[in-house]
């Protein structure tokens, strides 16, 4: 009794610690049992003192546990028992009846002339639940990602087949147009009636429109066939400019080291803009490309100092049916950018030059920091 | 640079580490029900400052997971068990029987790895202390991640002059072999005292 009182006063400080704590002698009897572990186990401290822990908790009475704690009693280092290998070494229930998940450390402690073990039991039930929930979410995400990949692969296969079919049909239509055009041309040689010539002209115009539209489907078909990738804006713009004869037009870029997530045809977008400046700008001396962060993400500005776009055509130039005047280029540029939700608009001042603003959403651009 | 140490002493050290590792394998098998074999193919002695140039490729890796234990006594230093972080998660999963496609070392698996390291270190240190009849005092083991030199150099002013006893371990579980290192980093002067203890014990 006297010894237990001594132990009680020696370890009283441990009563205020919010972990289960008890002290074991080398014969596995309890010397001290703190208030927390008493609460968790329902065994009061006065009953626990002198109790053999191996008899009370058979889960501890296994060779793998005993041999390791014995090492400690023989002067060895602290012993750790993780929840992954020993989920309920000392079964303690929560108020809802579920078992607490405990992490247990046995630390050597000199007491009354012998090496004892200070056993610390930390309740990590909440942490364990959180980690398990996180793992569940991670596994679910991985499964969904796998499924998405499968769907993506099958879509690519289906797309490839459709493209193949489209190219066959396109080829067949163009093959039909050739004899049609030749027949009309031959007929023009034999028939000179003005009424018939008007009919020939209408047929020829329609035939050329069909041919042009078919050729456009060939270009449009390749957009979105390859997955979007991160591309350096300045590099892509300069590559596009290099492939054109810009004559004596000055090229100025003021771009940070920025990458955008876009269809691999991004270079073609710049080609279209440059070609548009060359064809319709009339008096261009300078083309500028600049960029900066904005509220909507990243703002990329392409500007020339040509005649600009008339106010009533600013929106129309992006429409497919406007191809008669601008070609399908700007419609195609809009479609290529739209694959990754990038938008384009023209807002230059007519007479002072064209200005195309390309807005890249926040998750579709990244500023590059190089080490 | 390798210290001049006679073959018998190095053999004795290898034997001590082997006893400890054998015991650790037994305890791990008993605890997990797995068939783990721990092999010690190499034991060498290198200067701490030259550890990155040692035969252990592992120690020059960037991402390591280590369990470390400080000890003091006749000879003092740190014992560490080190794994590449990428395979540490696989090791824990094999031991716990979990099945996951891309394992990562989350908080629960870190605790399990700490226990694995604790078993190995305790067995090795127990074997050394028991055979040599030395009483050592130990800190509580800690877990660390990162570069080995950074995690061990911390608060060690004379680390450059310390000796490291390096034992390469292979964990052979099922069809997998996971490499780890067991290191005894001995404070200045401790190697001589360890060697002295070994010679004394072998003569006795």
C-alpha cells in the first residue's frame, strides 16, 4: 500500500495528461495508472495498481509483444506499437461503444531501482478516420480517372474512325466535283445562250463553294484530335511568325514566360492572325504581341497598325458564313482556342489597326519560374 | 576514406549487426505473418563527410524516409534505418497486407514504418549492447523525411569527423526486394571505444 502511494505521488503529474499513461514493472504488473486510461478502460487506478497487464489484456500476451517489451526491461530502447499492426492492443471504448484506435509507445523509466516501462497510449481514432476517408477518396478518384482514361481512349478510336470515314467521303465528293466542273467548262464551249451562261455561272459558283467547304472540313477535322498540351506562348508565336514572309513589318513581343494549356494547333491560331494582318491590314508597319494577368485569367493581346476591322464586322469575322471575306481562318482560330475554354474577340479601333484579345482562364495558364 | 580496422573487428561488428537483424526479421515475421528475410550483404566504415561517396547509392537520394534513435553511453551516436521514400510505402503495404495501386506514405503508414524501424534498431542495438555488456541510454525514436545528410547533420557540430558504420539491408518479401540501410553514426572517439569493447568482449 505504501509503495502504491509512493508511485501515486511520484507520477501524479501524469494524471493531468490527456493520453492514457501507465507504468509497468518488469513482471508486467501495473505500478501507476493515470486518470485518462482509467476513464478509457473503466478500470479505476486503485484496482489497476498491482494488476498483471498480460492477464487483463490477452492481446498484449503474445510473443511478439512480450519479447519487445522485455528488451526494454533489459535496458533496450523505447518500443513503438503502431495502429496498423496492433489496432486494439489495449481495447478502450469510446462513449459510442466503438473501440478507440491507439498508438502505443513504451519508454524506459528508472523507478524504485529497476527499469520500468512508461506506456503512453495516444487516441488517434479521429486521425485514423480522416486518413481512411482520404484514402477512400483517393482510391475513388483513381478509379474514376482510370474510367475516364478508358472513355478517352475509346473516344479517340471512334474519332479516328469517323475521321477516316470523313476523309473517304470528302475524297469521293471532290472526285465528283472534278467531272462536274469539266462538264460545265465543256458546255460553255458549245452553248452561248446568255440564260444558259447564267445557269453555268451559278453551277460553277456552287461547285467552288462546295469545294471550299469540303476543304475547310479537312482543316477543321484536325482540331481537337490530339489532347491539349502546355505551350509556351512567346515561343509558339515566334515560330508561327518565322514561317511567314513578314516583309519589312516589325515584330514586337512583350510577353512574360507564360504557358497556356491549349490544342496543339495553337501555332495555327497565330498563323491565322498574322495572315489576317498581312491580307487585310493594307498599311501595316508593326505587329505586337503582349500579355498580362487580368481578372479573368491571362490576357493576350495581338495588335497591328493596319486599317483595322470595321465596327459592323467585329463579331462577324468569327462566323463560319463570313468566310467569303476573311476565309475560315478566324472561325477556325476561335474553335481551336475554344477547345480549352480560351476566348478571342476583336476590339481594335477601325482605321487604327486590328486588336485581338485572347483571354485564357485561370486554370489554363501558368507563369513559368525557371531555376 | 576508410578507417584502418582489423578484419576480425569488422567481422565481429558484422556478426553483431547480423544477430540483431536476424532477431528483427523473426519479430517482423511473428508480428505480420509475412515471410521476410533480412540480408546484410555489406558492412563498411566510412567518414560521415564522405558518406555521399560511399557505396550506398541510397544515401545520395533526395527523398528518404528514416527512423532515427540517439544513444549515449560508452559509445554514443545515432542509429538510423533508411529507406527510399518511394519504396517505404510499398514495404509497409506488403507488411500490412494492404492493396492499393499508388501507395503513399500517409500518417498511418509512417507510424507503421516507424515501428518497423524501431524493431530493427532495437534488435541491432540490443544485440550490440548485450554482447558487449554495455549499458546505453536511448532517446525516443523519431521519424524524418528528406536528404540523409540534412536530417542527421542537424545539431551535430562535429559531424564531419564522425565515423559511420554502414550496413546495407535487403528486405526480401514475397517477390519483392526492398533495399534499406542501417547506419550507426558514432560520435568522435566512440568508434575507438566500440572497437575496444569488441576486443574486450572477444577476449573474455
